[in-house]
């Protein structure tokens, strides 16, 4: 199994319920495509060094996942690009 760390920045403009729905939706994208979500948690609300999409701060969320194939990771990446609630995302393949 390959370990991945996914970090994404959630827009501060959405309320707590919408944020929780977004996190649950993207965790399910991973699970439904064959990945095991080991950990999914908010990191913190942080101020940006530069403005992103008109915002000066955002909520960082970190997900650790394991999978045998990259289909789940690719689907997460594809959907995150189109979601207005996610300002930026980064996927890192971790060494065992």
C-alpha cells in the first residue's frame, strides 16, 4: 500500500456545517474509490503570505490515506480543482 498525505485549504467564507459536509464528501471520494482514510483532521486557520482567490486566510485540512492504486487520489485531485470551497490542495506521496 502507498501512503499519501493530502493537504487542502478550505475557504473561510463557508460556515461550519458546509465545511463539515465538504470534508465528509472528499473523505468519501477517497473511500468510495478504494482508499483507506487513516486520519482526517483540521490543522488550523492560518493567514496567507499572499491573497488567494480574494481571501487572506483559510482553514488547512490534512488527510492521510493508503491505497494500492492511484484512482482514488486522481479522483480527489480532479474534483478538488472544480470545488469552490477548496482554495488550494497538495497531494504528497509518502515514503514507508
